[in-house]
């Protein structure tokens, strides 16, 4: 019987703790996006070659070159 008198306050404490943690999680936005993880399976994966810094640098150079060429063509006309 002594165990029951120890377990009742312990379970009440844990129940109160669970309620407090749930309220805290709800206020901080942990339950805002419930479908995001489920729909992420439909997103395209990013490939390693797209992430490399050399490729992004080449893209920047190509964009700058094409921008300069278009400015030059507009000045010539």
C-alpha cells in the first residue's frame, strides 16, 4: 500500500509535466506544418553536381557574360 501512495503523486507530477510540455510545443510552433514532411517525398532531390561551388561560379560567369553581351547589343543599336 505504501507503493501506491508514492506512485499516485509521481503519476500526477508526470501528467502535469506532459501537459506543460504539450502547451509549450504548441506555443512555439512545433505543430504548425503537419503536411510538410509528408509532402517532401514529392520534391525533387538536389544532386551533388548542382551543389558544387565550381558549377555555381561558372553559372555566375555565364550570366555576367550574357548580361554584358546584351548591353553591348543595345548600345550598338
